[in-house]
C-alpha cells in the first residue's frame, strides 16, 4: 500500500493509532512529509499480525478513504475469479495497470488456490 493507505491503516489499528498521529498529525499534506517519516509509518504496520491483514483491510476499507477504492462490484468480481473482475481490481482499486507479468502472477495464484 502507498502512504495514504499505510497511514489510514495505522490510524485504524488501535495499537498503532497514537504513533501514526505523532508522526503525521491529522490534516497534514502528505506531499510535505519526508520519505523517512513515510517509511516510519510503513514500519508501524509491518509486524506479521498487521502486514498479512492489510490486504483484507484494503479490500474492505479503501473505498471509504478514496473515490476509487474497492467497491462491492470489484469485490464480487474478485470472488468470481473472473479476468474482468481482476482487471477492475488492478485498475480501479489498486490504481495501476494490467500487465502480462501481473496477469501471470494472478493466474498462478488462481491455479494454486484451485
């Protein structure tokens, strides 16, 4: 996740909220925050108990935080394991592009889960 989501995730985690707000107080323009501070926020959510949970948090909470996050249609497309659902997730939810390399990883993950 990028800094807006790392910060939101840390603030949404009771054991990390105070530390996150000490690093980046409410209302701070994230463009003005140094890379070092952004990395400190990232480090707050890298513990195994939080790191692995971040994907589920992102999938269910990102729409509350942005205009583009993972809405129910995107989650339904992922659940159906359709190519279109995955493409919507990559482009509309994650905010990146579909590439052959990403498609190969997705198809490998599907194969492993089936």
